[in-house]
């Protein structure tokens, strides 16, 4: 027995703006440009179609359709125009687990949050030189008061 099927289109199930925002947030969280393009296209179709969105975003229908197609890879400029036309905004927040990218330390390697131990040792030495020695009561000793 053959069963007739039709392609799934999320646009048929995301009528509420909150649902559309959830789909787009999930797509951005995935980091997959194809999923982001698909989600933007689904939201566009749910809100009246690509042609309407293209007019509101100030783009040609053909360019927007190509950017949001299965093989599309929309530029950041396109994504921002589409979001603005949809009345949505992108929000950036720190990822769980912190950053993947780390700045280079003075030795040229990527440093973790506390990997520059040499710099910390230099900082401790400078701090130790700048502070007078204190006795057990907290009075400055006589030999190191001219700092």
C-alpha cells in the first residue's frame, strides 16, 4: 500500500511570533548556516511569503529567495535586514562553557583564563616590592619604609 506524503514545512506550524523567534533562536544556536536560512525562510512564509518580506527588507525577491534557499548562505547583512523587516532582533549572550577562542599570551600560544602564570608571577613580584613588610601586629618594619 502506497501512502501519499508531502514535504514538511515549518511555516504551517509557526503562526505565533514567539514560536517563530524560538525557531530562529534554535537555528542560530545550531551554528548551521543552512538551518538559519531555512528558519528565516519558514518565518517569511508564515508571515506572508518571500516576496512580501523582500519588499519590506528592501531586497529583490530573487536575491532573498536564493539566500534563504536550501543551498543558500545568507550574509550577515541579509540576516539583519530580514530580522529587522520581521520585527525581530538578534541578541548575543555568553555561551555555556565559555569561549572557544582565547587571546594569545606573550609567548604566542592561546591562553586560558589563568594560563599566563609568568605574568601573574611578575605581578606578584611587583606587588611584593611595593608593599612594606609588616610585623605580626601590622606595623611597618624600619628597613622597608622608604617606598
